[in-house]
């Protein structure tokens, strides 16, 4: 059993007067894929935003509790270090429109000085695009702007951009919600390979139970800012203990 990649104890988040996360306790083991599911508005995106500290950007936010990533309390860390440890992919593909496909992937490594030479950078860009299962489709057009790519390709480009910093943890917020089935399966295969071959820990929001079943070792169900159930995906999907999980799986909440 590996150590935890993410440990959350009594996490509370309020924005203005409204309490959004109401005492979250959660452990995500290293080297696993975990799915975060729950109805719209239950706090899934907010939880991911805490883990990479994008929550800091929201006005009037209050955060309390303990959040550790690979054993370090992220509240005490430099925010850039936190974001280097955890790559993030959002629901809507958001490549930088004014940069080429190549530069979209290379930018983080350039800024952080990860690659020392042009050759190292080329290799890193190729590795990230291969890992995102996009290399073969773009290798002859790396200087093209990203908006010439399909939506699904743009999402894989965003995955490659996140991977180029070699994060140990990958956070994804419904990465395939706006993507066709073929691209969805490619992204899922990329995630499975990243876990298996790179030992990456993956924590993803999905609203599709079938996706959790295909991909995730563990599933966490949240409802109204609280974890209602967590465990191995088969247990949650086949014999959920909680009525809210059963309702969610039947599409009723
Ligand atoms: N910046 C904000 N200011 C005020 N309220 C917010 C803000 N961001 C989120 N909320 C509120 O927090 C609650 C949880 O939102 P969140 O986006 O985390 O839900 P979610 O589970 O990701 O939902 P969805 O499945 O629709 O993406 C919602 O009631 C939302 O309106
Ligand atoms: Mg959301």
C-alpha cells in the first residue's frame, strides 16, 4: 500500500456567507485513479480548486482544515510549488490561443526552466504529446495554432500541457464532458497509461458513473459539501451503501 497522495481533514470552504464544503475528510492513495462524483452544485470543482489553490483567486473565500499533498500541507507551501506538483485539466479545453501547439506544451517547462536545451525541450514536448495520445495527429503541424484542432484534440493538448511539468498528481474536472466518444476513450486510455507506466496519481471529477467504472480504482461521492460514501469503485457502483449514491446512480439527483 502506497502512502497518501492527498489527505484532507475537516476541510471547510465558505464563499461570502455560504458554506460550500462542510467538513470534508478524504484520503487518495498514491498511484491510483480516483473519481469524484456528485450532483451539480455539490462542491466537486471547489474541492479540486482547494487542492491546487486556485481557490485563492476567489474573493471572500474562507478555507479551514488540513490539506496535504504528498505529505506536505499545501496551505503552508509556496503556491507555485503547489501548482507544479499538480497538473490541472478543466472541463472546457482552454489552450492558449495565441501560441502554437508546440508552445502550448512547452510554455510551463520554459518558464520553470525544466528543460535545459532546445533538444531537451523538443523531447519533453514529444513525450507529453505522446502521453496525451496526440503526437501522431500533430507531429507534422506543431507550429499550427491550437484552434485548428478539434475540441477533443484541444483537450488532449491541455492534458499534454499539464503533463509537461511532470506532475505527480493530475487533477481533472470533467475532462470529457464536452468531448465526443472517440476522444473520450483516448483520454481515458491516456489516463490509465499514466497511472500504470508513470505511477501518476489521478483525481478526476466525472458525472458519468460508467466512466468511473471504466477508469477509477476508488470513487468518492459528495453531496451538498459532504462526503457521503467512498471506497473501491466496484463496491460503490455495484452495492452502494448510501441512499444518495443509489439515487445518483439511477440519475435521480
Ligand atoms: N466563486 C463562487 N462564488 C460564489 N459561489 C460559488 C462560487 N463557486 C462556486 N460557488 C457555489 O458553490 C457550490 C458548489 O459549486 P461547485 O462548482 O464546486 O459545484 P460542482 O459540484 O462542481 O457542480 P457542477 O457539477 O455543476 O460542476 C454551488 O452552490 C456554487 O454556486
Ligand atoms: Mg463543477
